């Protein structure tokens, strides 16, 4: 009986183990969760890739927009605002995504470059199908770096954004800008204006945010035609602090005809520069030589009379409280700015609060100004037969008018001035 029972058990076991019916169903049941999980992962990974592509586009556009602001001289706040606005128009989700801007870039090949902007966009992507694996969101990030590059140099820049004739060449002028461009940030249709049948202007190129109204006397040596609707150019001295108006008032009348005098600062400014201050104007006669230092003209008129011969090296004249320049046409000027220190390259500097003043430089053919004439809120008139051929005369002003013959040079390699870049382009480099 026992043997027979064992036999039946073995036969049943053999029949069970040898039965293949339903094997595929069993394998499918085991493999199905893996298959579904793989399909879910593939589908969701494709969505992650699409999201990354969109975020990359947003970061590229945001970096480019920020670089446009950088090229125009705007600060970090303006760059962040421009980047955020452009990103929002390109799949950036306010409240869910984050945008970080770094100027200069913190990483990559452009790290530390003041001409580049880095934008990083991040998103915490909620999972869908792959929640079967984990509930942690997926971080998707994109990075872009835009760089301002190229361009030439300008030796004249006007800053007013709307005034007509921001650069005006009139009368019978012949104005030569040797080796440099001229530029205006005005958006007026006649921002650059030449008027009169005999006027001539020679420059590398003309750049205007607005339009150009020129005569046949316009001669361009570095471009075939003026560049209109150009981007605004940043003020190269926008961050230059104004000196404190301090010091004992000196006699405002200096020198006399047929005599030679040397002016020496007799105090020290907190900035560390030798200082002399004139209250109620400064009038120069005869031969006057200024020793290196800072000279403050507090109110009145800074006047250089006829036949005066004024020289000085390493000098900066700061005009404040409404002080205006009035240089006579028969005077000879040979002045150079410091090449180092807090006012490196600055020859004449007008207080930014003195809005709407009118300064005039009317030197003779032997005159040379070596440095920057920085009058950001004031107007400047160049007249007479002024020459700066052997120096570096850089003009940054609200508006300028030429009514005489002038020759200005941009060979400023040793003058201590800051570069005025024009014709720059923006490139995505990372």
C-alpha cells in the first residue's frame, strides 16, 4: 500500500513539473511591473529632456538680455530685471523656477570677466509615472554665459537720451577725429547733425541711437555709412566719485599780462591729492603753469583770457556750484591730466548736479588738451582753431557743438583715460 501511494505521488509530481501550460502568463506577470516602469521612465525622461531644452532657451535669452544691459552701462539690478522678463516669456515659471545672475561669471572659462554675464535657471520638476520609484522631485537646470566683445574706440560721446543735435557741426567748421569714432545716445532723428554747406567732419565712424542728418562733408574712414539705431553706450565715468568741495578759498585772479607765474596747491585733499580751491570763479592771464594736483573752481566762471599761455601736467579741474568754463580763442592751452590716482585721465570734471550749463573751449591751433573733458550734465561748445593732434582729447558731455576748426586724437594709450567702446557685439559663449 505504501509503495503504491509513493508511486502515485511521484507520477503526480512529474505531471505537475512537466506541465508548461500558463508559463508565459507567469513570466509576463513577473516582468510586467518592470516593463511598465521602464516605459514610464522613458516617457518621463523625454519630458525632462524637453523641459531642459526649454530652460536652456530661457537661460540663453536671459543671458543675452542681461548682456545688452551690461553693454549700455546698466547695473546688476537692471540686468536681473531684463533677464527675468525675457525668461518669463520663454517657459520660465515665476514662483516655481529660480534664476540666478552673476556678473562677472562665477564659473567656466569666463569666470571673473567684467564683460560677461552668467545666468543659471533651475526647476524642481514634479514626478509623475516615476513616483513608483521615489517622491523626490527632479532638479533640472540650464546655464548660459553671454559676453560683450569687439568694437572700436570713440573719443566723443554725448549722453542726453532725447535732445536733437546732440552732436552738431555748424558754421564753416572742419572737425577731424583722428583714429577714433564719435557717438551719441540721443534717439532724436537728428541726433547727429551737420548744417551748413562748408562743414566737414572726418571720423572713423558715427554711431547714433537715433538718426543722422549729414552733409556731403562727412568723411568716414572706418565704415561705409553712419550706424543709426545703434545701442546706447555706457558712460565710461559713471562710477567716478566727485571730490569733496573743501579747502581754503584762493584769490580767483591768477597771473597778469607779460608775466609768468607757477600755481602750487597748498593743501591736501582727503583723497590724497594736492589741493587748491578757488571760490567765485578763476581768471587766468599771462603765462600760468599749474603744478600737479586737484583744482576746485567753486562757482563763477573759469576764464582764460586772450593771449594767455596756460600749461600744467597731472592736473584735474573740478567745477562745482554752477562754475562754467570760458576759454578765449587766442589763448594757448597745454594741459595734461594725471595718469594714475583717483582722477586718472580726468582733465575737466563738471559736477553732475550742475545741469544745463554751457562751457566753451576756444583755443588756438597750438593748443593741446591731454585727457578727458567730462561734463555729463552740461553742454560744450568747441570753436576757434583748436588742435589736439599731439595729445589725447576725450569728450563725454550732454551735448556738443562745433563751430570752428578742431582736430582731436584718440591715442590715449598713456593718458590714463577710460575706453569708450563702440560697435560692440554680444555673443553666447557658454
